[in-house]
C-alpha cells in the first residue's frame, strides 16, 4: 500500500470511475465491483481482482477482513480518502471497499452438457437490474447457466452485479446471439420453453425435466420470431388482474422454482 490518494482528479481514480460506464468497461476490459458481499463472492468464484480501493475511515469490520483476504492475493490495495471513495463507489455503500477485476469469459462451447440441466436464456433484456435479479433467482433455484442473447446491456454492469447480490459470479454467464443460442440448444437436444403472452400451455403443465432451457424476453418487446417454432413450447403465466405481463425477473423466478419443484419431486420418487 502507498500513501492514500486524496485527489479526485488522480489518473488512477479517473480510470476506475470510467468503469461505471459501458464504454469504459469495454475499453479497459475491466469491471468494478462494489461491496463486501459482492467482492467476496467474486473471490469465491475465482475472479481475479486487480486492485481494491479502500477507505479506512468508513470501512466496516467485514471490509477489513476482506481487505486482508484481497491482500493475500495479487490484488493491489489502494488507500483513498472519503471524497475520492465517493467518486468511484456506487450509491451510499458504506463497506468502504471497491474492487476492479477482470471479467469472466465463458463460451457456450465450454459448458459441460449433462442429462439433467436447466439453462436460462434472456433475450434482449435491457435493464441491468432485471438481469441481476434473474441471476439471483437462477442461483437460488439451481439453474446451471444463464445465456444472455442479443444483449441489451453488457453482462457485468455494476447494476447487474448489485441486483444479483454477487451471485452473478456463481454460475456460467454467456453472451451470444439468439441464433447461436438456439442452434446450441437444438444440437444438444434441449427442451426449449419460451414464455409468451400468447402461449398455449400453462407454465405449471409443462415438463421441465431433463435438458431444458427456459427462454425469456424483454417486457417491452417479448421474444423475437427466432423463438417461435414447432419445436419450441410456448408457455404463459395466468394473469387474473388487469395487467398483461409480469416483470421478467418475477416470471423467471416462478418458472425456475416450478422446474426445481418438478426435479426435486422426480428425485424423491426415484429414491
């Protein structure tokens, strides 16, 4: 550690602050992670943290513990004062630590296909908070991987990381086109379940066992025509009120847990 950075105009601080924007993340090929929980889960997943900005004046006890954990790796600890920390931190986080890391890189071809495998596909979901919320539900329900097709946002937007509570690092997360995702699912004989407001099958009547992919689109546009085919099952969630759709993260959670219920029941029956 060197002497604390006290200027908000320090070049190193400017580079870190640029990671709040998609352009900065793309140009630097780095991401920024806020908070003890999120950074800890990144480390648990083997994410390489390059540097951590630490404000000891506001750091929590958990933050001190994480600082020592980071220092034991190749991560450089950079001390900053509170004014500088506020420039690079997200919102009112009081953990007193922000990390910069290399984003994970996962390709569809690297996934190990199993007989019992649940994949989530998000097509053109633009709000990073929704992506993060879906990832949090996917982690909880035991989804094997999440594919973001024709992404409306970059995968490791700080809002996605925060909304996922750090679970974004707990499973493979892949960006590709809808055509690539569909071809891969068909090649590996997945049952493909697309959520549509005009779906012909109630979601609870669908069989999610075996290799299964649940495909969700944006609230504004729904799924593209790529996901409308005879070999793709279209399901819907019943809507009893005046609304015609749910938030995509809520829809995802309902379907993931129905798949988990069915799979758990199947295992219990076999035993």
